[in-house]
């Protein structure tokens, strides 16, 4: 009786490989083609840092915000406060920033590389800094991952392309109780929220989804499977625990001994 009950518990608690394995339709040596990479682009209310470097530090300082000026070229053994934050540009509602000397620059819809290239070209074209090196970094951009993952939370975007798989990896991957075939991505766009459902077990569903490449402020929610859902109910948590099954098995064994004695 006890081994049988234990087996039932094991089968009920674990998901089948069909519901656990990612990209099940992909065989060996399969090349994914025709999928354009979608970079993370700047939007209104985003914060970005822009640093201009040159062989002439005094010339470059004209195009850097005050805190950035103190940070550029600062030696490691200096008295500079490492906790001091780098100043950033906040993109206004029209998608613009006010850059020193150059004035208003429209950056909404552009990635880091394009913003850096534009500013560098303007500095060179206007004969302001001939050897300019422009570095653009994201400051407040991130995505949230919640639900059945090992480390839920908000994660900073530190790269030009962030995929759904990247975000799930940052969150420690799905738990065994997460629904891999029905991951929800919530995206704020066009004045509202758009909901995308993605099947991680099907490469065609994953790679063709507009949510495969994430954007800042996306929320990824991993739903619990039926086993976790039953465990979270008031009575289900008691019925589905191992201790309950062990107690039930012991009771049935005792009853069986008394009946057939």
C-alpha cells in the first residue's frame, strides 16, 4: 500500500517532460533564420547617461554633465565618492533631451548605438570635438519577472537586445511548477497594455512572438500549473502534501490489518 501511494504522489507532483522541456520541436543542428533582432530603444521618461571623451579632457568636459565631469578620468586611488550617482538625461514627453551646446536632440525610438553615433557625428561635423568618443548607457530601464520563477524581481537592462529567455534566466529559470506553454508578457504601449502569450515549448511560437524581444517596463508572468494551483487552495494544501499521504497510507495499512486479522 505504502509504495503505491508514494508512487501516486510522485506522479501527481511532477510535470511530464512534455510540459517541462523548452523548444521541443527543435532537432539537432537547426539554424534559426529570418528573425530580425529588435534592439531596446529609448522612450519618454527613460533616463540615459551620455559621456563624451576626447584626448583633450577640458574640451570633452563641455559636453558632460557636472557629476560625469568629476567621474571621467578619475584615478582609482582618488577621494572620489564611489557611491555618487552618474547624472543622467531624462527623456521628455516629446522624446527629446537637452544636450550641452548641441541643444535639443530627439532620441525616442533610438538605441544606444544610434544615439552615440548621432552625437559623435554632430560634434565632428560642427568642428566641436574632432576625436569624440561617445558612450551611451541605460540608467533606469528594466523588466519585471514574477510568478513561478526561482528569483522573481525587477532586472536592469544592460544590453542592446534582451530576449524573453534572457529575462527568465536572470530570474533563475522557471520552477518545476511553472507553465512553460503559457507564459504571459504584459507590455505598456499606445496608451494601454498589450498581453502576449508565449509557448516556450514551441520554438515557432516563441521566436515569432512580438514579446520574444522584450522592451523596458515589460512584465513577465509565469502561471502556476495545476499541481501548484491545487496546493495553494485551502484544502488542497493539506490533501497534496507528502505528510498527508504518508498519514493516510499508515491509516489504511492499520485498517487493513484490523479488518483481515
